């Protein structure tokens, strides 16, 4: 009997010695690997921040040992979400400004500004989030009431999309602009021949907002990280960053204060920034990737700044506008194509999409792996879909469900056929990158998932879905938020799926987004977020 016990102990020792050490083992999970076959797994092991094995509970437990074992209790696990187009830094800074999201009238906007100033008492009031399309009176506001409330303190608050700015007379006086100031690529809105205080696109540049201090910038980045981790985002594509912000991000990542992975699109609004980064070359670390430029093609549909081929249906003889002269986009594209960088251009109106696609095609000369992106790709002429064969569409599904109430009135029934056409874009390119454009839309990626697959709002309107011929399947949606988004960043070999050799970025969810009823998707919560196998959110 003693011999049998000794043999059994010896057997356990031998088995234990044969097992490989892992930093983390996860068992009893419902893991969507998001590999080529879209398989699932029960368990996986992590070592040195990367997945080292994926398989069944038995396979992982027999092959590995670890001091840290997470029993997922059959909860769903997916790769860490990647937001392919957002404004991470801007959203963080917004936490320190007046928030006007969800306001239902101009009076409510004014009430929030007054309450903010009473609490903060700042010398220059700024913020964002109003949307006149959500008000009973859907016209742009005017500045008279702002002038009465704040006769000496400048106020500048942007529309939800960042393409229109409401300012008071104090801010106008500092800027030195008048109703006769000339604007290229934007508009100073007038009413009865006088300034209303609303500036569109390029006209917004006349208003010089106070620059945040370094400490405010740091706090903004850290606040944004906390919010994103709570929603399961482990990589964000920040669309349009200045050199100083990119260098601050790099500094904070190197000191391990900022852990979020960031695909930084350099703002192309300054020629010296384009020159600097092309001469410097690609910057790539495990957390930072600088290899693309964000270029603005036009404005937004909500503020009628998107450039259209025919006049807007709800404003006579108004076409919107390009941000730059057409030939400027050709100049930028020729400079970028001669480098290893990617060009990612904001294009909402059909005129802008037509011109940018033509420009891309001329300089790319049928190159198939440059992965140049059209950001938003919102309204496409029918003949232009074919040009997405080697140009990657990067879209934000919640734009469709935010705009669906008024978009047809703005552009007409015929042009709506090519609007928010995500399935058509996917069918042409073979992949589609999904993001939110936060803080234009909410950070919550489950709203992205719901809008892409169900095409309804949170009140389940419309009952049959909005233009459902362009809805994505749940599998396509999850890929668009993970592996296809990684592909759009040239990072598909290191993230976007739960496969051996990739960063151990994953999230545990409280319900299975691939199987639950559609209207339950927005209620999904993140239980835990892991980056490099380290828990960065959750109890």
C-alpha cells in the first residue's frame, strides 16, 4: 500500500514537471477565437503577454500550470475590441469641458452651459455635443441668448460631429471675424444678413481655443483610457493627432502610465507634420503605431458640410464643400504614396467620395496592399462602389442609426440607396473596419455591434431595421471590430484574434453577443478586460 502511494506521488511529480509554466490560464469559457474558421474554444494559456495555447479544458490543464487560473464560468470571451476610428484624446479632454450630449432643445444647451460655468468659473467656456437634429426646432441655433448670458466671457461649443461651432460675440471679437470674412472650405452662417454665431468646418479655425496644459492633456489621456477599458477596448485608432500629442502618448506608454494600444493617425492639416513623419518613417512599438495620416475631405451631413454632387434636398443650391481645393488632395496623395505611410481620408458626401476614390486610384496604380482607407464612406454613388476593390472602407455603424431619422430629407430617396451601405462595401473589398467616431457617437462598442447587425435604435425603431439589405451578420460585425480592424492597421499578425503568438488582449462578457436576442445586445456589460494577459478592468 505504501509503495502504491509512493508511486502515485512520483507520478504526480513527473506530470507536474512535464507541464509548461503559464502566467495565466483561463478555463470553462465560451471563447470566440475569431480565426479563419471562426471557431470556439473552452480554454487558453498566456505567457509573457501572449497567447501560447488555445484548446479544450483538458488540453490546457494537462499541458500547463499557473499560479493564476481564471474560471470563466461559461461566460463569453472575445478578442479585445479595436475601435477603428475614434477621437480618444479629444474624448479625454472633453471630460474637463461642458458636455451637451443628449440635449433636446437650445434652452437645455444654455442651461447646461450656465450650470457648468457656475461650477467651474473658467475664463473661456468650451465643450461639445449639441445636435439641432434632435431638437423640436431642427434649425441651427443663434447667439443672441448666449450674448445675453455671457457678454464678456467667450463661449465656443461644437456640434456633436465636430463640424460646426456655436460661438458668442465675445469669442467672435477675439477672433476678429465679421460677416464679410472670406472662408474656403467652410461657411459663416448668416441670418437676415447678420452672423448667427454658427461656423462650419474651416470657419471654425478662426476661433482659437485655449491650449490644454500638459497636466490636463495627461489627465485627458488617462480618463479616456479608463472609459475605454471599461467597454472592452484594447486598441483605439485616434483619427487626427498632432505631433506633440503623439509624443506625449509615447512618453506615457514608455513610463507604463498609459497602457492603451493606440494606432495614431497623424493630422494632415499641417504640411510640416506630413513632412516630419514621412522623413522620420514609421514608428512602431507594442503599444504605439504611427504609420498613417488623417486627411479631411469634407464636413458632416448633419451640418450640411458634406460635399455633394447635387444640391442638398433640404437647402436650395447648397452643395457643401471640400475642406481643401481638389488638387490639394492629389498633392498629398502623391507625397504619401512615395512613402510607406497609409492615407486615411474623411469622406462623407458623394462628391468627396468620388474625388478621393479617383485620387487614390490614380496614385496607387492598382497596388493591392497599401490599405489606404476611406473614413466614413457615408454616401456613395452607385458607380463608385467598384472602386473599393483595393481601398479599405472604415465605417461607424451608429452613424446610420443616428442619422436615419432625417437623412432622407437631407439628401433624397435616390441618394439614400448608396448611403450607410456597409454590406455593399464589405462585398466589394472583402473586409470592413468598424469604429464609433467617439465622442461624436457614444464609446460603447455594443451599440456599434447592435447598429451594424440589427440597424435599429434603442427603442427598436424601425421595427424591421433601417435599410436591412446593408446590415452585417454578427460574425462579420465581430470581425469588423477585431481582426478586420487589426488588418486595417497592418496589425493582424499581432492582435484581433485569440491565437497563439498574438497579444493576450481579451474581454469577458456577461452574455453571449453572438446568440442572444438582438435587442439584448446593447445591454451587454464587460466583466473584465485583459491587456497582455493583465487585468486592466474588472474586479
